[in-house]
């Protein structure tokens, strides 16, 4: 039997315009698309009308399909379709478990490719007006998961290094543990007044950015109903947002224009 090929495709951070050309071409050609929770549903409009589209999303407290079932599904679908797209938010190999799925495909002798996507850790910060590296402020950046494997008996995060050894920290899936993250960084030597930004729904029109510092995180969490998805950026580069915020300014201008047009219409 001739088996199909699996493409582990990064869907980018949310804005469909940030999808790569290769990702678009594969989504348009795929006979089957297995997609995650953080994939913008608008991207699925690029699929063939006859494509089999399967939701395999995971979010806090909810799991449409366990990872083992997803692995098995990808293998099975290669017996039914020439092109199978495993569509993941951001980049498949940055906290997307793409490496685990690739291992299964290799073990099963199935042909596969990875198609990198724009990581939300980069894009959300950029859309918030925060360059994660900046001459004079940051010459290093570290991506960190805020949600480690729950089966682990202890954390493997090197807090000493994160606190003192890297300039900018970008945390994924960290909202539920943000207070503990801030405490750990301060305890290991990071300045308590280090700026921190929480970017919700990065690159979507509904993007919201909250800025505080490590020592004030609990106040932010108490005052704002911050829910995933969100990216957390920690470091002096967050101060650049005051000057460089561009996307939310554009959205605010659009909203103001729509309100003005609505008032003019109602006045008529």
C-alpha cells in the first residue's frame, strides 16, 4: 500500500496574513487536516471543499484528543490520504509537541516534513511593540514553557540561569503560574522592578497587552481577568512598548473611525 505524507505545519500566531506561502499551499492541497485549538479557524477556509477536517485541540481542563490518539490518527490517515496536514498554532517545534509526532512518524516509516511557522513568542511581542532583542538592552532571549509536564516530580527549569543569565524571557502557557514564575525569578536574583508584559490574543484584532513588573504581578492578576492564550515577555525591552506600540494604536484608530461613522449615520 502506498502511504501518504504528513506535513507538520505551523499556522502562525493567529493573523491569517502571517501564514507562510508553503503552509497555505499545503492546506489548500491536503486531503486531511488535523488542527489544534490555537489555529485561527479562518485559516481552515483555505482547505479544499472535500477535505477531511479533524479538531484535535488541547486547552486547560479540556482535551479533544489525547496525544497518543493524535499520533495514531496521523498514522492512520496516511492510509486514506496522499497529503495529511497536522496544523499547529505558531511553530510545530516550539512547545508544539511536533518533535514527538515526528518521532512516531519516523518509527512507523511514514514520510514527513516540517513547515516552520511564525512563533507566537516572536509575533505577539512584535505586535505589542516589544522587540525581544534590542541593542543596549537585550542581546539574548530565552523561550520558556510555563506549563511543564504534570507527570514530572520536579521542575527542570533552571531558574538561576533565567534570573541572571539571559536578558529577555518569553514564557508560553504561563498565565496560570505567572505569580509563581515572578516569585522564582525574584528569589533567584532578578530585579523585582523588571518590566513584564502579558499579551493576550497576540496578532488578533482583539489583542490586549498588560504591562507591570515582577513584584506587581499579583495585583495585575487580581485587577484583570487574564485568560489564555497569552504570551509573557519579561525584561527591559518591555519598556520599548511605550514608544513602539503600533498594532493596538491602529486597532484603536479603526474603532474610533467606526464609532464616528456610526454616530454620523445615527445623526442622519
